[in-house]
């Protein structure tokens, strides 16, 4: 599955790569935080694709980044 | 205060505004 994701990304344009990563990450993030999922996904997509791939492969990594993103968003909205 | 436009929200199936910054 990992190589499929990597090879799929390698054949896509930078714009398509971000969209694909967003489509893959969004349902995972939505399961963790339904309310802020759209903003969290948008925020995480500003990171390098290699980091986003790592998050797709590592639920622990994704969760910690989601927690960070939630903290930043709440600080912005306060 | 004023509304915050960051971060650009991602919605599946919808073009992502954040792409303008790449």
C-alpha cells in the first residue's frame, strides 16, 4: 500500500499531489475531530508531502499533528 | 475581531484554496 501511494503521487503534478493527500487524510482527521477536520486538513497540507505521507502511514504521528493543529486553531480563534 | 481566512479549509471533492500558495 505504501508503494502504491508513493507511485501514485510520483505520477501526479504538485497540485494533484496535495489534493490526493488531502483526500486520503481528511477521513482520518474527520474521525479524530469532526468539527475542525476541514481546517486541520488544510493546515496540515501546508507541510511537506513527505511528512504527509509519513502521517498516512503512522496513526500516532497523525494524531500528534492533529493535536498540534487543534491547539493552534484554538489559539487563533481565541 | 475580524474573520480569519487561515488555514484554507479542505473539503473532499472541492478545489483546495491553499493550492494558490504552492
